[in-house]
C-alpha cells in the first residue's frame, strides 16, 4: 500500500548498491535464508547458482539447484526465489536463497554473493529501503520490527494493525486537516485586506477543534500501545512464608519457584513472563522482606527492593491465616512509598475465608483474597491486574495504537501547537500559520515525512540484520 501521499520533503536518493544478509536467526534449522536486494541481485545470483533443470532464473518461480563455489565445487543444494522490482519487500529486485539452515551453508553462500559484488546489509537496511522507496512509511516500518518481537497474540495484532496502515491512516487524516487549515490561513495572509468571512473562521476553528480531539484520542492509546509492545513488570513482595512463591507458581501455572514451609526459602530473584489481557508481564518472585542476620538472605532482600522499585506494579502478599504483624505494616508503608501501584493480596484464604485487610492498609490499593494453594480468587486477581494496566475499558489492539515514546512525544507537540493556536485564534493569522506548520512537522516526524535523517538512522539501526 502506498501511504506517503503529499510528501513534505523530497525522498533521499534511491540506494544504488545491492545488499545481502542472512535473514534467518543463527543456529540450526530446516532452512536458512540469504537475501539480496538491489539492481544487481539477480545478476549476482546467476553467477553462483546452477539450476537443476538448466532453466534461466526469472521472476515468479522457485528454482531448484546448486550454489557452486568459484572453482565449481557444490556448496549447497538450494531453492531460489526472485521477486522483481517493484513487486518486492524493498521495491527493488530481491532474491532469496533458501539454503540448509546451519552456520556452514548460510555463511558460505553469503560470503560467495559478497565476493560477487553484493555488500553486507546493515541492520534494518531492507526495511529502510522499503521506506526510502515509498512502499511503507515509518509507522509501518517500525511495526515490522514490532511484529518480529511480539510476545503475545495481542501484541502481534497491534503490530499487524499498524503494519497494515491503521495508525498511518489516522495520522494522514490529521496531516490533511492541518494542511487544509494552513491553506486557509495563508490565503488570509496573502490577501490581508479581505477579512476572512466569519463563516470560514468559524468552520476553521471547529475543524481544528475536531483535529485536536482526534489527536487526544490517539494520545490516549499510548499507554496501552506501550504495554502491548514492551510489556510490563510486576514484583511479588511480602514477609517470608506468606506464599509469594506459591502465588508466583499459581499465576505461572507451573512449579517454577521452590516452595517450603521454611521462612526465607527464596533468596534470588525468579522471573518469568506471564500474559495478562494480552500484555506480556515479567513477573518477579522475590526474597521475603525482613530484618535478617543471614548474609545471603540480606543480599536477596536488597536485590528484591531494587526490583520492586523498578516494577509497574507490586503484588503485596500477606498471610490471611495469621494476624498481620508490625512487619507487614512497615513493609506496606515502604511499598506504598515507591509510588508504584500496589495490589494487596490476602493469601491462604482457604484457611481464613473471612479475613479482611487490616485497617492500616486503608488506602486506594485494590485488595484480592486468593488461595495460591487451591486457585481460589486467582481470576479476580488477574482481572484486577489487567484493570490496573489497561483500565476498566481496555483499548483494542486492532485500532492502530501509538506504541513508541517518540511517536507520543511528537503527537503531544502537535497537540500543544494546535491548543496554542486555538487559544490565540483571534490574533493575527501569521501566528496561526506558525503553529500549524509546527503541528504538521510533528505529525510528519511520526510518519517519516519530516523525520530528521539522524533519527531515521537510529530507528533502523535498532532492527535486526537481514530485515
Ligand atoms: N493453605 C495454604 N498454604 C499456602 C498457600 N500459599 C502458600 N502456602 C504455604 O505456605 C508456605 C510458604 O509458601 P512459599 O510460597 O514458600 O512462601 P514465600 O512467601 O515464597 O516464602 P519465602 O520464600 O520464604 O519468603 C508453604 O508451606 C506453602 O505450601 C495457600 O494459599 N494456602
Ligand atoms: Mg519464596
């Protein structure tokens, strides 16, 4: 899909050289793919590939044959697939060589095509070419790497929606509305004697108010977008023996952490990923927090405190079957001071079904009664955690979300410019056009139309080699 529309900046020159890289991960597998892109891709492969049926390499077919070394020795048996420009990922000629998947074959085939004139691709260079050649915009390019790195189905759906253009479409609507407003305002500047009719002024203002509302709607997706993409961290804290490791195992649905009746069982951090409402959550079980003489335990407690401070949420576990102690109270005070949302978990409710949170926990913290042993209350706890992350009405991953900090920052800048403009609407039109230009620039930085080259470099450099 072509999305660039009215580009605000001339595209950089099309790259001339032909690049090559291994597109599959290192290690052993059924196949390993060496990919080439550029004007000489087919010619380079023709020099090293020998078709088993002696057919000329051409588009649209898969060819079986051998890759031979310069002295004619067979290196690997392969399938070759040619995609001619512009019907390819990069819009250039692309050739994929399917080798046997091991370091030996893929490296030998890569070395050979490099000797025959290809250059080793930099990280993300195939996708960068797709962007520079106008096949995809920057939002879609970034969604490609999000697809590769997606850890949950919801994360993959969010990335796929953006790769398909869902977020881009919203941004182009904003850009077009801002560009139209700018045209109106500049007409007013060009013909200063002719006051803009009130009607035009009114519809301009209303249009910009709608644009601002739409920007704010998109900004409201940023937290969910970040969570689907990056995930969250949650730590389990509490006194020794309250059942933290049991709860960790129950949420993981696996016996990962050691559970014993001995207080001080867990020493090190134990981390595993669980999924809550489509969000990958790195759950950390920690050493029970208490004043301890034991050196190993003390170190564990220190590490636990640090991990908890870096969490997006803390599950503060208490043993409901015994009276809360002053240690619980002190710990609660410490955890609430972290300014991280805390969920109070009253565990072992199978032993004490009527237990309630002690009066001193009377804060805004959510409270859940669970039994890590029987599983009672776990769905409610997971629901509370989901609400804590995504709110009561979760945003669907399919709608094209703002997922990255740089997208959010640019959109905030655009919204601030439109807000400023609306606040000063009755002042001279020159000022309006300055704000409109700034908003357009900021929106264009998200889609790639006005993104400075240095930032583009950084974005693509974070991709993997071969993509
Ligand atoms: N009845 C009952 N026992 C539980 C429950 N959860 C944990 N236990 C028991 O409580 C004891 C301590 O459990 P752990 O999960 O090791 O507790 P912990 O908080 O990780 O302890 P430390 O690692 O020492 O800090 C074990 O004997 C568990 O079987 C529960 O929901 N109900
Ligand atoms: Mg433990």
